[in-house]
C-alpha cells in the first residue's frame, strides 16, 4: 500500500473472475504476489487443465483461490458421456467448484438443469448462459428466464457468455454490448448473483460506470487484474469521475 492515505473507502464486494490460458505455477506465484488480493475465482480456460502436465503443482499454488475448469471442457465431458468420471477427477484434484455451460454444444434445457441440480449436491456450481457462436443471439427475456432458472436449480452464480474476445453472448459479433440484454439480466437476476464476462477494458469500464465498482466481472486476463482494480476504485481516467469523485463530478 502507498505511504499516504488518499481517503478511499474499502471495497466490500465485487468478484473478479480471472481466465487462465495456461500460465505455469511460477507465473501464478508472481500474479498472486502482486494481485492476489483481487482474485476471487480462477477459471482454467476451455480444456487447458486436461493438457497441463503439472496441473497438480499449479493447483497447489492456487489452493487458496476458488478454481474452476472451463465450461467447454464440461461440454466435452457431457458429449463423451463421462460425467461420473469427471466428478471423481474433480474430487481427486481437490476442486470444489464446477462450471456448467452449453455454449458450444446443444444440451437440452431440461438436461442442463438436471446437471446443475446433480452437481450442486457435491460442488459449488457456476452456470453459464449464452452461445459461443456469434451468430446466435437470444433475446433479453430468454436470458433473464434461463439465468433465473439456473439459480433456482442450484447454481451459486450465473455467468453471461462473452468469450475471451468479447464477440458473442452479451456482445455482438462486432464487439458491441447488447445493453438491452444486460439491463434485463440485471433487473431479473440481481447483480450479486450474476458474473458478467468483460474481457476488454472498454467493457469493464462500462460495467463499473453502469453498475458501480462492486459488479461481478469475468474472463479477466491475469495482466488485467490490477488495471481492473484501478477501474473499480476510480484510479483510471475511464471511471475517475463516476467512482472517485461521485456526486462531486463536474462540480468544479
């Protein structure tokens, strides 16, 4: 911490969900040393966990964090009919959280809810809604209904798909945010229960300005953890007026 007090109030909420694309244990040691206070969930993206030779060493470094394997790998598990084996593997790895999604393959709605309820008996479930196909755009009512259903079925948090590129789900293929969907989700689900994927600085700043610094944000690259925290605290030009100055913005 700096050697002087800027008079900032401590932030009491807002999850930062970080996407890992294959960092090694030593890289994570560096990340945690610098930014560990601001990391709430680590997602081992896609199927990277499956092809990481030193996975257990990496998980040992991340033992104090909530770690989840990406939903795309879960979909591969479902497609290969290996659900029971997957549960055993998660247990052997010491993982207590699981992501359930249907963005890459078609999982019937009833089946997805059944899987959420099943896994929720033994794991903390993060469920994701939205297609990874940028040409598929669900309407706002569908988003709100599905997210609410998944929470009611047993999910701890629900995630709005955006991909690591910000070009699908709650974003258009051109990278524009679907603000109608986001507004509907925020109203129907509640900010505390939803994690908005926001992989770009522009998206992160928009969410902080729209919903405040305690909004839950996901798919944050490791090198963007500290920059995001400055956005949350109004220590970056993008959010200084809205967050740091508050009602004083524009007063002078």
